[in-house]
C-alpha cells in the first residue's frame, strides 16, 4: 500500500489533473487506514469528475469507514436498488420457455474457456459482443422486456441532487451489455462500472446452490479494494430466474462463490441517461 501511494503521489506530481492517479492514491490511503486523508482526496476527485463512478465508490467507502452519515443516503437508500421479474415477451408461452431459448442463444456465444483479463469474473467466461446491438430475436426480446423494469426503477428514484438522481431525466440508453457464465466455484470480484450510471444483473439460469445462502447471491457494498478495517457487504440479493437487479454503477457489487455442477448464466448491462 505504501509503495502504491508513493507511485500514485509521483504520478500526481507529474500529472496533477490525472483522475486515475488520484484514484490510485485514494485506494492506497484506504488500504493504509488513513481514512480522513482518503475522504478528503476522494471529495476533490468527485468534485473534478462528478460522474466518475469509481471515484464516487471510493468516497462512499471512505465515508463508511469513517462512520460518516453521508454514506447511508448515497448507498443504502432502498430506492437505489430494485429487483423485479420481467414480463414474458410476446411469442413465448411463459417465462421459463423464454429463458430456456435465451439460455440456448447465450450459450452459443460463450466460446471462451477462461475468464477474460482485467475483468471481475473468476472461473467463467464473458461474451465479447454488445448484446444490446445483437440481431438475434430472443436477445432483442430480452431488451424489449427490460424496458419496463428500467423505466420503473428510474421513476421510483424521484428527484434529488445525489449522483444518481441529478442525472435522471426520464430517458435512458444502453451503454454496453454482455453475458457471464460462471461454473462451480466461480464468482465476481467486487467492482464498480466507472463509466456507467445504472448497472444490472439479469438472471437467466441458476444452479441449485442459490437455495443455500449466500451461494451465488449478489453482494452489495463490499469494497473491491483493500481497506483497513475490512468491510463486509451490507446487503445480499438472492437471484431468481427472470429477475433483473438494478443499482447505481458506483455501488460495489460482486457474486458470492457457489458449489455444484450447474453453471450460473446471467446478462449484465449498463444504462446511462439518454
């Protein structure tokens, strides 16, 4: 941590406007337990780059470590996280039939045998095309069915000046979508989506292990960077087939490991105001 701070400080001296260097310095301060300094630096970074979701995540982490009351409305407001099932798209008899066809289409896209570099996946694969632009009927039907839950989530936010609500203008657009296939023992490292606004997890097919908490569950709030002291998730969401979870892109999120033979198949996407 000290070496990271030394390098980040040197980088900032060379490039004082570098958001990346400032974030690296903030991470190192959190790792060293220098919480007050981390919070002060993170506040300056967010002021300079108010839509940088990674900077907001670091500020929220510093506030949580410091017991700052500003953390709760930023991260634990119930309206910020929703989980709801989609309606069955037209052309399918029921939701299980649709999910079975969707799973088959997604499985055909999972050609990789190992998780990609510099991503949060461990022991799984991720598709390499933007699913929101894919001309496959069952995939197009999914994104059409996601419209209602997304609009309901945005409407439920209401108005405000926090990093989520101040950008809400009613409309949205997809800013990338992909599928993740985790095998037994697989998980997502805790992470955020720096360029997003709202992020998601849509559950297509799940292993039986999700019946045993918290295997395969979505974890919220556990930092993806080392902190002193270590912080645990402040919320878990139990996945269900056909359910989409929506949350701020700055909210730390990951997947708990699971056992068994069946894979865990999901679609994830980011949306931004549009």
